[in-house]
C-alpha cells in the first residue's frame, strides 16, 4: 500500500492535523526534546479521536478539535455497538493512556509530579505508532505487519546532512566511512534502495561488486541493514536506525 493513500479518505485538514501531530512526536523524540514530544501526544489524541468519532457518526470533521473531556468522550465511543471493537474500545483506551501521560506526568504544567524524560517520551512514541498503525489496519483491512510498515513510511525523516540533488543523494559531512554514509542514506529514505544506487551515491571508487562485498555484506552481517542479494535491495534495520540516531550526525 502506498503510504500517501493511508488516510486519503479523510478531509484534507483533518489528515494534515493527524500526520503533522504524529510527525512532530517523532521529530522531537529524535532531537531529544522530551517535553514537546509528550505535548504533541495530546494533539495526536485529539486528531485520532476526531477520526474515530467521525467514523462512528458517518461524517468526518474537517479538522481536529479538542473534546470537552477526553476520557468521557472516549468512553462514549463504547456505545457505538455497530463499530468494530478497535474503533470503539481498543484505540480509545490507548488514547486515554496517552492523554494521561500528556496531562499528568509533568508536561503541560508547572509543578508536575514527574519531570518529562526519555522514559515517558519513549512511551509516547510507541503508543503513537501503535495507534496510527491500528487506524491504518482497521480502515484498510491490512495485517498488523503491513499497517506498521505503512506507518513507518508516513513521515519522511528529516536528515539535513543528506542532500537530494536530482535523482542522487549525497551525505554532506566529510570524513565518514562509506558504511556510515550508507546508513545515513538509508535512514533518510526508510524504503528499500538498490545497491547500485547506493554505490553511486557514496561514490565508491572500486565499483558496485566491491561495495557489496566490503560495505553491504558486513552491515548485513551486523544486522544494521537487510541486503536482499536476489533483488539487490537494501533497507535499514531497527538496529541500524538506532545506530544512526545515537551516533551519527543528523544535523549540518
């Protein structure tokens, strides 16, 4: 499924509110901005609630709005017995948990009991991914695995160190190993890339065969990438993503 069509059935304003809130959570988390990541969790809850309410009512709102009481509003969805369990119970209950972190874990208020930190922000990120994936799964009759892949590609990763010029991409910082350039390139796209394209993008002088042997195979062996030799496709792994986010330059 093309990620661009994941929420194509929603009004443009509501779709923008939903994807923007999700994108801000991921971006702020990558930048270690824990408090904004959690605050945007509340905005995501409001957008998702409007999608659920619109589905139950048969008419989608044009943009996201905040219900008077999120907990009561989510509980009220349980009355919609004509809707699926995911729409009326499972996603709403996850929204309540996510909203609780936003309201009562030291974010949004001075003097909260718990300071915003990495642990809370991680919870926000993982709950947000689950909610988005389940929306895609329910509305498009996909498996959980398929829906998760769609959600992972909904928001393009912002990596200012990678420059797109024509049909090529270049890693701007100098002095990096070719394996590091490769990981940055794959991270910036988050979709399978042909090994031949990567060879050109990193300007591997010894050629594609040597690049596959000396760069891609070791990265594959260390589970930083998945290198499909038959298709000549390369995709970054969760371990590779973590390595990029923890140790490689993401900003110019």
